[in-house]
């Protein structure tokens, strides 16, 4: 499976021929886990049932950490190739919550995604 390759600034990238670059394998799973975790419910026009329901009792107030962890893990596990996901919350700076998702792929590779 392939995905369009994104830059560090979350923009589409081009390959050496000027075509849209793609990514596969573990780098694709890592990129897609990060993307899925940042997608609001119904944001993708082609998949309105996908995404994290941030507007449902999550953005207005500080949600319980268990809810944030459960939603981040669930979003990560929607990515094809992700076998397990374990989210660790980091710091809350103003309105920005950071964390780390440890993902094991179906091939047994382990990586971390900072969110």
C-alpha cells in the first residue's frame, strides 16, 4: 500500500521527475498514523465517518486523559499496517497537548510518532 508523501510541513512532495511522491512500508504507516490523529471527524470529504470526534466534548473543556488516549489509539489502529498503538501524553502548554504514539506494524517493526 502507498500514500502520498508529505513534507515536514504537511505539504505534498514531488519526486525527482516532478510527479507526486509516494511513500510505503513503515514510513507510510508512521505518516498515516500522524495524519489520522490530526483528522477531525467528517473532515475528509471522501470518508465522512473517519476522524477523531474532537468537537464532541473534547475541545471546549480539558477532557480526561483516558479519553484522549483511547481516541488516539483508535485513530492509529485504523491505519492499514498498524497492529498495536500505545499513546503516552506529554505536556499541556496553553491549549496544545503533546504526546507520543508507539506503534507496532503488522511486520513487527516499532516506531514512535510525536503528536
